[in-house]
C-alpha cells in the first residue's frame, strides 16, 4: 500500500503566475494623488522607511490568491494498493554428472573447461533470471538423487549447484532414473506448468526405469521435458594422468540423440544440441523464453479531496485583507 499526493488539475497551478504579474503591474501603474492646502511642512519630513504594516494588505491578498489557486488545482491524497498475481513455473534441472562430463571440449576465456563446469556456469545465469519460479536440482550418473529440492531461494540453489562434481553419482548414465526422481518432485505440485530440463552427454546404461517409459509418465502428469545433448561432435579431449604426467587423450562419447529427441517429443517439449559454451547459453535462453512466468498486477486507488483545506483559508485571508484595508490599515489613494 502506497500513500500518494497529487493534483487532479495540475494545469491550474500556472495561475500562480498571476501573483508576480499583479505585483509588477501594481508597482508600475499605481499613482497616488491628494489635494492638500500646503505641502511646505511635509517637505521637511524625512521618510524613515516603510513599516511592516505597509506590506500587510498586499501580503494577505497574495496569500489568499495562492490558496484559492491551489484549491482550483484539486489537491488529493490517497492510497494505491498493488496486488501481484503470479503463476510460477516449477522447474527441475536434471544434470548429468557421470564420468564423461570430464571432457574438456568447452572453452571459457580461451581456457579449456569441463562439460560440467560449462553447464554450471550457464545454469547459474538461467537460475538468476527465474526469480519467481521454484527450481530444483537432480544430479545423476549411475544413480540419481535430489541435490536440491524445489525452492525460491536462489542462493541456496546456486550453492548446491556449485557443489556438483564429476562422478558424484557414479560414472554411468541413468537417464530414466533421473526422470523418475524429477517427476516425483513435480507431480504433486500446483503451478502454471511443470518442466524438467535434462542435460546429458551420453547414453542411458544404468538404472531400472527406461528413459522412454519415464517420458510417458511425465506426459501423463502434464510435465514437459526439455532435453539437451551436450558435447562436441567426434572425439573429445580428456586430461589423464600417465607415467609422463598429465596428457590429453581423445575419446569418443556415445550421445544417444534419438532417445533424447523422443523424450522431448513425447512430452511436447524440444531437444537441443550444445557443442560449445555459446550454444549452451543460447539453449537455456530459448527455454527461458518458452517457459515464461505469468505476472498480473492489479492496482486499486482511492483518493480524498483536500481542496477545502486550501479554499477555506484562502477565503478567510481574502475577507481579512478586505477588512484590514478598509479600516486600520486603510491607505490614502
């Protein structure tokens, strides 16, 4: 609730310019004359300056005009209430942390980084854009587990994301299990839409739930699964320890794009392929645009007229000025 003051007719305030114009005109054009038998003795008198009484009548008149003009501008005070209605999106980030995510085929500032480091960098930016949505994190490898439940606390989520390491859930890839855990987190929630963003660089070779079966369950529950296949095409570099120190070894990583495309198609979502850091950022930006939070703002305003608080003093000052100028402070023309 916000308290506000305003003038309903602000153009009326330009009438205030009448006051200095009236003062200037009065000084330039007012000429006083009086018939008197002899002014000889008056010449011997020396003016000692004008008293404050001389300015009383003009001051009262100016104040009266000012207050009346302010009342014409219709000053108002009121309260505005804004009601924000949000229909958020519940999102689970399912992140592959298997051994193949050690591949160093991504670059940041000309430095090689692992696929997982690239994902963490881009996912952090994505999370910070979704301030009104609940987001959770599922990590998977040979097993799948909830790294962070759905939350609106971005700091906690980012902290859990930063703690993800390659091999934290084993070196194999259980895509179906990841879908199962993510679906479990979303199925009972009430929200505008429920989304899983599943990122992997391999083929499902572990777990008891088949990826397609997981997709069918997601579809039945109204959950969309966006899939991202990550990694450069061809052989990817891995840094390994040898008798001669650390060296790069290039190996093939088996990415099952067909299954990822089918998962996305079944759930009414989309499949993306990220081969470098820039394309990965673009993918998360596209998903961000596709799954927008709906925000409605309703505004209620109620204002009270304040012009009597200006009009009454203005009329009072005008009457007071009329009385004083015709009685004690009457001036000779």
